[in-house]
């Protein structure tokens, strides 16, 4: 895995594992007037932690990880892409 560095507010941060992306999912201080969670990098809000986590991966750390389809072995560049691939190509 190639470790990607990103500078946030003058501090270098690294992401080595997909779980590290959750560090950028925070509670939204404006909840309940706004969505419950937000991206700590850019402030994008969402109602679900998984949606912010996927945003962090797709926007701030693109192509950092490969996710393998457990049905056909195809390697995809994001968790969202893998899930979409499985839903489209491996319906049961």
C-alpha cells in the first residue's frame, strides 16, 4: 500500500488503512439543525458515518486503496466502486 500524505491546516496526515479514514468523520456541532456527521477536512455533512467515510476516501484520498470483489476477484479503487460493482454484476 502506498501511504498518501495530505496537509490539513498545516499538519501532514497519513492514511495507511481504510479504517484510518474514519478519523476524518466527526460529529457535526450544528446537529440537529444540520446533518449528524461531517468531514473534518472540508465540512461536508451527511446523515450517516459511512457516507462521510466514503466521501473522505473518494474526494480527499482517491485511489489510496484497492478493494477486491469477493465474487469475481476484480480489484476496484474505492469501497463505493466495489459495492456498486457487486450490486450491478452479482445480483442473486
